[in-house]
C-alpha cells in the first residue's frame, strides 16, 4: 500500500495539476538515498537502495514519484517542485507514529525505556518543522524545480539524540537496545548548499532549541490521555 500510495497518488495529483494548470509540489524524502555511500548526501547522488528490501516500498515509491514528476514536467509542461525532506520533528506529531524523535519523547514522558535499535551509532539529522515550512514556501515561490535537500545538517547518533531527550525530559531515563531493522541507513546528513544558494534558505532552529517545544506539546497530550481525555 505504501508503494501504491506513492505512485498512484502522485500520478493522480500530477494529472490534476496538468488539467488545471497548477504548480505541483512533491514532498519526497531523504530515503531516496537509501543506505548512502556518499556522506553528506548531495542532490546529485543517485542513492544506494535495496529494491527488494523491507523498506523498498517507501524508498522506491518515492523514487518512482520523483520519476513521474519529472516525466510530467518534461513531457506535459507541468510546473513542478521537488523537495527531499530529511527527518523533521515538532509539536502536533502523532504520539505513536514510530519516528525516532516521537518514540524517544513519548517513552521518556511515560517513564518507559527509550528504544534504540542496533548499537545506536547510526546517524540522522533533525530539522524543526517551522524550518521545513519556510523551505517549502521558498521552493514554491522560487523558479527552481529541484530536487532540493531540506534538512538540518546537524548530525546526531541515536545515542546522542537519546542524551538530548534525557537532558530535556528526565535525566534518569533509561535506554533499551533491540535488534536493528533491515536496511537501516547507517548515515544520514543533507548537503544543503543548493538550497542555501538558490532558495536563500537554511534551518535556524537547533535540536536543543526545538525539542523543548515538541516536549511541551507531547507532555500536555500524554497527560490528557492518561486522565482519560485522550486527544486522538
């Protein structure tokens, strides 16, 4: 279903954009780079993706969505923009969406061990949601198709992220190690030179600045949930 949504959903929206003459934004993902052999990742990097792996429905789904978007741009004259979004966090995310920042924050607030997969040395880059929104607006208002990496170049291992969460929420929070998931990328860090140059954009909010804003929101919702007034 993930692959079908990425491919058929994108195809349907591109058809609509063609019919009504709309500018089309594809929110692609850093997952198109797979488990990268280039670090940091530039937009010119073609990626290292396992086409038959457990994650391939998402990785290849987004790669195909990018292909369709450029086909409609070149073949049908549709005005398109492509953003490759790196890990993003902030208020109002789903409490249990399975993303690592959501997991750690919700677990620490609930006094549960933070779940680290593998040895915790794999890296990710975390951007605050308002930085992403500003980047998408700059992309849509600009004249460049992309793709553009939109992410925060600050790179953290999972263990470093867990430490920041502990500092913010609970200094005595614990970590629970579990076997790593299949095809989990070892490194993830955007090269945002292209976005800096052509969109005049770069993220402004560090993890230590943005995380408390997310924590306040999660804490309020989890406390309400615990009191039987769950916000679903």
